[in-house]
C-alpha cells in the first residue's frame, strides 16, 4: 500500500512540476520534440500512471515464477550488459572516425530503446532454448 502511494505521489509530483515548468516557460527549446522540460515531466507522470494502471489490471492473476525463469532473466540481463559494453565501444570508434551528428536526447532515446529491445529478444530466445 505504501509503495503504491509513493508511485502515485511520484506521478503527481512530476505532473505538477511539469505544469509549473510549462507555465513559467522553464527549459523551453523549440528544437526538441516536446518543446520544454515541463512537457517531458508531464509525459513521464502520465506514463507512470499508465504503467501503474496496467500493473493493477494484471495483479489479480497468479504469478508462476520458478527458478528457471529467474535464471533466464539473469542471463538475459548479462547478455544485455555485454551488448551495452560492445555498443558503447562501437559508438566510441564510430564517433572517433566521424563525429556523430545527432542530438543527445535522440541518441539516448535510441540507446534506451535498443537496450530494452535486446533484453526482450534475449529473454525470449533464452526462455525458448533453456
């Protein structure tokens, strides 16, 4: 119960902070997708609420977690970590050869998406073959 209150509190604080930042035009940049830091905070707050709603829907189902699934999750995490190290090395080499002309927020968005995708694929493949 306390954990849910903290999550709802985090969502409320980020949405309120986003509204305040947007109202006072703090962190505005016309060249980014959302346009301001306030819009990003509002986005994060609503994503947090959406994740909590989806988790609440599936909470009544009985979870079946055994040692095999925990082993596969740990192994997928190790595979993802190795991917991060190799990708960081490749990016350093590529940036040394020709500077990467992409904004940092877009680069991090692509990197986070790639990490989530690699973990998902590694988990599914390892679950199938272990």
